C-alpha cells in the first residue's frame, strides 16, 4: 500500500503546511506548473516525487520533468500530465492516447479546479487536485491525499488550505 499526496499548480509557492503533508505521504505527485525548481527540491528532500512540467514552467523544469509521466504503482496504471481536460472534454492529444491505452488513473492540473470523477467510457478515475499555490483565481488552496492498495484507490481525502 502507498499513501499518495497529489498536488498541482504551486506556481513557485511552497510552505510548511504543504511540507507537513509531504512528510505524512509515501510519495508526492505534482501535476505541473511547478514554477520554481526549489519547490520540487523541497519535496524531494523529504519524500520521493513524480512530476510533470506545466505550461508556465521554464527550461530547467522542462529538462527535469516530462510532459507525461506514465507508470504503474502497485497494480494501478497512472498517467499524469498538466493539461488534460476532463471526461467528455479531454484535450485532443489526450483523447487520442486514451483511445489506444487508457490508464486506471488519469491525473491533470492546469484548471485550478479540484475535480474527481469516474469516466465510464474509458473506465478510469480522473483526478485534478486543484491548485495549492497562491497564484490564480482560486480562494482555497487544495490537494488530494489517497491510498493505492494493489488495484484499489481508496481513502481519498480533500485537503484545503486557506490562502
């Protein structure tokens, strides 16, 4: 079993509140718009990190992290990308890939809107953790925490942090 902390859209912001949740996780996944490599460096000092770059990220971040991060953890196939869309409204590039090889868990960021939704068409769970940084229109900073146990994604928790 793995305890996962999922975050996105830090936009160069990191604080002790976020790092406290990092410490309580087995792995941290970042769905892009990191902003400053210091953000991921701070996370990696505490726990293993899987991340992708987002549309605001610079050359250093793009050289460090991929556009798409596809992997298997426990027995769950995961795909993380920054701009992915939502069920019935996926980005064209994502939609074509899903038709050929859909993961069990699809994760994206970008919208700053927390959303968790099951996609019946592709038989996958879609997650967007919202935004945990302070840049953007959101009023509450959000992350997701959950466990992966063999093939099960369970104990999903929404974490809200005041701005």
